[in-house]
C-alpha cells in the first residue's frame, strides 16, 4: 500500500493567473506521481490547498484531482474556508460542519481531522471535534491508524511557524490520542518543510509543500525588528510517499526536480544487486557461514 502526500498547494496565491507558480509546481508533483516509478494507491492533500479559500481555486483543484488515476483525499488547513471547500468536495463532512472523515484501507485506517479556526494561522481542535475523533477511533481499536491533519502538534523550532505546546487545542487533541493505542502516528503539513518528530510516543511525518518552502532558520525571530532573513525559498516542489510494509508505515520525502543520475542498473551494477539479493532470506540466499 503506497500513500502519496502533497500539502500546502496554495493554489490561487496569484489570483486570475491560470499559469501561476503554485499551479506549475503542483503539476510537476502530480506528473511525478502519475508517470513516475512509484504509482500510489491514493493521494492525500493535507490542507492549505487554496491560498485564499476561494471557490474558484477549489473547483480547479477538484478538476485536477478528478483527472488523477488514483483517489485524492483533500483535508483542510488554515488558508482554507470550510463552506466553499465542502461545497466543492462533497461527502467529507464529519458532523457539525467540520472536514473530518475516515479512509478505510485493507490493513490500516486514515482518520482525517479538521484543525482550522477561521481567522487564525495556528491550529485548533475543539470538544466537538474531539468527541467525533474519540468515537471514530473507538470503532476500530486494533487496526493500525494514522491521523491526517494540517497542523503538527509539536513545537518545530522555526520560530515564526511554531506551535506553542501550551496552546489549549494540543491538550484537547492529545487527551483523545492517549486513549487509543492503535494510533501509530500523524501525517501533517503546514510547515512547508519535511520534518519528523516523536510526539506522545507517535511518529509525526510532516511533508514539504508543493508551494515554495519555509527557509530552514532556527534562530529566534523578533516581531519588532525585521532582520532581512530569508523566509520563503523556492526549492523544488516537495511530496511524500508513505509505504505500508505490513508492519510499519515508512515515509519518504522527495522533490519533483531532475537530479543527475550517477549510476544506472546495467551490467556493471548487476553483481552488486545479485550480492544484495542473495543476503536476504527467501531470495536465494541462506545465512553466510
Ligand atoms: Fe498552513
């Protein structure tokens, strides 16, 4: 099972321009996922899919997603707006108007939650959303489960994008997660950079954005004193592949660029491949004595 992830598309950053940078960058990633060697079984798009939460951007995304040769499951971020999002992506409402739903896969379960509070940049998670999550998790207490959400619940260290661990929504969310040991990890976006962390004993995989990235600068930032530091940088558009191997979810982070190939699988490499395969149980090799 191969789950692809894109995040922070920010379509509509340049309104009225159908060839805007963020669209070109999104297309580059969709092209890799569609035509590359690693065709996913499904794609999740973890929020901030439209920069201004406008219906036109959602309609364009809906059309793009419908053309993908695999199902696409969008979730909501702080730049999104629920009313237009739900008007364009029907069936993703999990009660009380929130964008919350489950994706049932053969061996694991994805539970998507809504961390948007309109008018706020940072995350939110209220008692109503928590009750929904608690009930949904209780329905499958054994099946390995990953929670899909826009805002990571940990403090990243990129000061201007930080989540403060004392924010009340973190504890509301954590209380639910602690009750459900089948929650193996979280899959997030928002930071515009690939990051991993352990949080409450779970792995958190944060995918880089298809839109330009947040500069990796871990110095404190002074709200009263602009210091001309780089904040947004245009590295190649990012995506992630999460591969379920039957035991663990293994996350790869990559970019839709064109790196130089330094070695190919040709006759010169064949000896190495034979040796490596021969070392593995069940692939022709026994233990080396
Ligand atoms: Fe965001």
